[in-house]
């Protein structure tokens, strides 16, 4: 679900500001705006911070999650895990996301990304400009085992950078890939990206310091499955064709 910025509010903080992650943890949540048409309770949060001033985040409390039969409670942890995995890879494609104790209890707080609400994967894929970014997301979702990559969960910011949001249904130990990004099937993965995956895989296997923030939010079986998916991609570095079983989310946008 694409979160819209409420009218008459200041713009969000710059995602490139190195202070943002700490500011999200430290910020006071002043006002919440419930996002409509979402399966879980999702809020656009007005934030205030002594150094960065007013800002915006997306708050997803555990208390507002609908139970799922195939994922444990605490989906907000997977939102954070997706950010940590993006950082472990060095890819900067998931907005900064942290754990907070907010007005409705523990949950995730993600930096709100200012974006063009009329654009999504199906409109942007018509332009060759974004092919490389979409291929990267296809790789990310494949190894993160994203079960819910909708078109509207890919946001184009004012600089031309695409961000992936709504990453709660990732990292299941069972194969669950469901995505709209199938146009690049058969694409070979660039060598520098494979080096990133290999480095992340090694960190996960060794449980080294850079992987600890991610490992703290997935269980041992999910960790092993993630390592195996990384190794499978390294052994066959090509994006797969559509699977014969259900492999797209619903709704698509």
C-alpha cells in the first residue's frame, strides 16, 4: 500500500542524511494519520526531532497486524529485516526502518519517501530508464523470498531513485516468491551484484557483526533458507522464469 503524505505537512527528511536512522528512533510521534485500504493498521506519523525538526514516517504497530497462517506474529520485524538486508548488500533500496515503541505499542517506523503517487511498476517499466533498478529489485525479492511485491510498493522519488516498501512478507523459510517483476526473466545478474550477494551470504553464514541486526529478526530456519537462496543465485546467476504455481501477488497494485 502506497502511503500518501497528508496535505499541508512539511516534506519528509532526506533519506541520504546519515542522521535519519537515529532520528527515527529518537523522534517524538506527534500525530498519526491512518492509511486507508490497508490490510493492517498503517499510519503516516508526524515526527519531531530536536536536530532534524518536523518529519514524516510510516508506523506499523504489531497490535494492528492481521494474523496470517503462514507467517508468525510480529510482521513489523520483517520490515526492519528487509532494511537491514538491503544495507547488508549495500544496495540502499529500502527506506531506513527501525523498531519503536509508539502510541499503539511496539512496531516499525520507516522513513516516509516523498514520491509520485501516479507512478508504479506498471507505468515505470515502459521507460528503459528504470530497468537496472527493477532488475536489482527482482534479485532482492528473489533472495529475500518476498511474497508480496506489488506494483504500488515501488516508489519513485524526485531524484529518480526507486524505493521498495511493504516488505513484511519476506524471509519465510518456505518458497513464497510472489512479485509483479517478471519482465526481466532470463537476465544475467551483473558481477558486482553477485559480489554483494556473496559478501552478504558469508556474513550470514558466519553470523558476523554486519549481519547481526538482520539475524536478530529472523529465526534459525529462515536464516539457513536465506543462505541457501543466496548460494543458489550465485550458482545460477540468472533471473528465473515465472513459476508454474502462484507467483504474483493480489491485488497487483
